[in-house]
């Protein structure tokens, strides 16, 4: 079974929009873990507009009550990010080549160019027992390179897969992802996947059992609204009656 790590950035975004601690990140994480999710992911960006660095510390404390479950912290390895991750010691850290003000992650690492910067960062995180994942475009030829800089896993960037899912290109694009995943496995890497995955498209990607973990945030939050909205509106109408 593929592990599900629920990305709680959108919970942080909602919370931050009103200046109150509501919704509470830890309550939502706890509910998620109680339901059986394998992990919680956050992606604290330098402006902390979604998850904050403090969330990383708080979630780590919560996860201690759930042995065997995992905290995954994603982000660009700048000085502050690394300071927090090395202190928090999550089970997994996913390194992403984000610009500070980027709306969302939109490309994988160019390892040929960035390998000298990545190698010591990966080693430092691993010294603390943290599993290190590199966010990668689905290019089979680049997987051995990810292994050579010391990564434990790659996370395949799945926006292109999600975009193709409802088009005629779906199977062809899925093959590209499966080939990249296979190349990663053959290079000795584990394979995660994420970005724009949802209830409809996630099954096919994981069907061939190459993917160890998916992290899903945006669609999961929207789907929670879609599937919960009617119920809550009815409850309010009940109160008004
Ligand atoms: N992986 C990475 C590296 C991301 O930046 C994000 C978005 O924060 C995700 C996965 C999850 O994407 P989504 O929110 O579309 O599920």
C-alpha cells in the first residue's frame, strides 16, 4: 500500500488569514493520524504564509505520540530552513528548488548544476537520521544522478501527470512517470510523488506499486470542502430554523 502523507499547508493558510489559531494545525494533524494516515507534511516557506517554522516544532511533539508515523518537512534548503529541520529532526525532509516568493513548487532539481550545493546539505541531514528526498521532474535519466548526490528517495513532481489525466495523453504521461519511478528504484532510491494529486488521479499513478508515498494537500482540502459543504450548510439551516 502506498503511504499517504497529508500536507497541512492549506490549514495553515486558513488559520493565518484570520490571525486566530483556527483551524488549529495540531487538531487537524491529530484527526488525520487517528484516521490512519501515515504521515503529515508541511512546507514552510520563508514568509511562513502557510505552515510556520513553529508548526514544525509543534508537529514533531505531536508525532511522538504516534510511533511509526512520520513528519515530512519540505522546502528550499536555505539557512533558516536547515536550522529548523536539523533541530526538529523530522523522519523525512524533502528538498525543493523553490524561489522564496514562489506561489507553489513548479520544477524539480537540476542536479547536474546544483550537485555541489546539495551533497553537503544531504549529508548533514542524514547525520541526524533524517531521510532525504529530492523533488524531481519525471526524467528517468536523472535518477542515477539523484542517487549519486546521496539522496534516499526522489519525489516525482506530478503536476504534468495531473494535467494530462483527463486528456488523451494520460497513459503516455503515466508511462513517463512509471519509467522515471522504475529508474529511481533501479538506482537504489525510494520513490515519493506529489503535487496536484487528487482522489481521481492518484490511483492510476500508484497502481504499479512503484510509489512508496504520496503527499497531498491542495486537492484533499478542496475535496474536504466539496464532500463536507452540504452537510454543514444543512446544519446551519437547522440552527436557523
Ligand atoms: N510536493 C511538493 C514539493 C510541494 O511543494 C507540494 C505543495 O506544497 C506538494 C507536494 C503537494 O501538492 P498539492 O498541495 O497540490 O497536493
